[in-house]
């Protein structure tokens, strides 16, 4: 367990590998971060510093099973669940390449507790910003603000990957209409659907955190939370706009594929029409009847010239009527 706290004189201290006995007494603000893989036994005692219902809170966190982001208010504390997303290096952005992990947050007016089951890059960033800037001396709500800021920055980076992939699909579709883009389009649609499924309920949590009804944030710090709320709203809107744009891309891709197929069918039809007169003439001269040209010296060359002239005449007529456009 890691603990950082602001003492009564305003100085900020940090301790790694802390035990329950190391809890700072009389601190103005405390942030405790627990890795549930190692610190599960410390969870309930630590939550006892946040809320009276520590057993219920501990059970809620430990028994978490990939449910959607949610928030629960207690008289003296609040707890909410966020989805910690990490992009695996070397893979395209898709549902399969995202490791969804739960980030549990429990706080009251003096204590912030974060719990997770795997290493969290965003918490490491928020922890460093809080320790270096000594913002904890101004209140535990600013530590939460650092967590939310790092969280949004991670989502915005993932959104950038998705938008870049979307723009790459559009460029590839225009430059190479025959390319098989269906797997990439389907992967992008699944990723955007997953983003939207997570971000929409989380946007509601951010709305509450930034509202005046959320009493765990000091009035002087409310502007910070309104800022992260606006950023989350913009993020949801951009993801939704990208989803709509991708839907239009799917329609355009289908239309272009249909046009290309129509061109091929049109060309094959013209070739069939051009070969039809020659086939007809050849079938006439191939019948088992006495034909006047059969014993004529130039009959063979005459039939070939007749086939060529009819075919060329038909070709000229097709080109004249813009049949190849």
C-alpha cells in the first residue's frame, strides 16, 4: 500500500509498502492506493477511515465482476467505479487489444482510497503530480482531480488512435476502392461501440462530480471538476461523431464496391454483345445444310471479314453512345 498525506503544518509526506499501523494520525488529507493482488487484507481496515460501512464497501470492491461504471453515495462518503483502459503496444486499436480493468475510488472529505487489481499507469501519473505539486495540502479533492485528469488524458490518447484509424480507412477507401477494408471497418466499429458503452455512464458520474450537489468537493475547487466534466462531455461527443462518420463510411464503401461490380458487369456485358454477331454467323455457317459459300474459293475469308465488320460496326456504335463510360 502507498500512502501520501498532508500533515497539520501543510507538508506532504509519502510512504511505500505501508501497513495499517502506518496510517498517519491527525493528517489533514490522506490518499491511500491499494493493489488488491497484494493488499486485499488491508482493504477493510483502510476503508474504516472513510466510511462506517467498511465491510460492505470492501465486499463491493473485491467481488467486482466487470459491471458497468457506477456510483454509490453514503452519508459520509462516496464510491464509484471507473474503467481503466490500457492500450497494448504493437496492436491496432480494437476491442481485443484493450485490457479493461476496474479502478475503484472511495472518498470522504479527508481521505481518498483507490483500489485496483493491476498496475495502473494513470494512477502513477496522478500520484506523481500530487506528490510533486503538493496539491494534497489544499484538500483531498485535488488528489481526486489529478486522478480524473490522468484518466481523461488516457482516454483522449486512445480516442486519437481511433480517429487516426478511422481517417486511414477513409483514405484507403478512396485510393484503393478494390481493397478489402471490411475487417478494419468492423474492428473500428466494435471499438467505438465499446468506447461508447463505457464512456456514456462514466459521463453521468463526471456530471455529478462537477455539480454543486457533490458536497465532497470544496467550492473553491469546483471549477477544476467542471473542467474535467466538460472534457468528458467533449470526449463522448467526439466518439459519437466518429461513430456516425464511420457509419457513413460503411455506406460509401458499400456503394463504391457496388459501383465497381457494376463496371465489371457492364464490361462483361459489352464483350458478350460484341461477340454475339460473330457467334451467330459462325453458327449459321456451321449448320449441316448446303450453303452457297461452301464451295466458293473466298467463302472462308468472306465469313471472317463479315464477322469482323459486324463486330467493328457494333463496337463503333457502342463507343459512339458512350457505352464504355
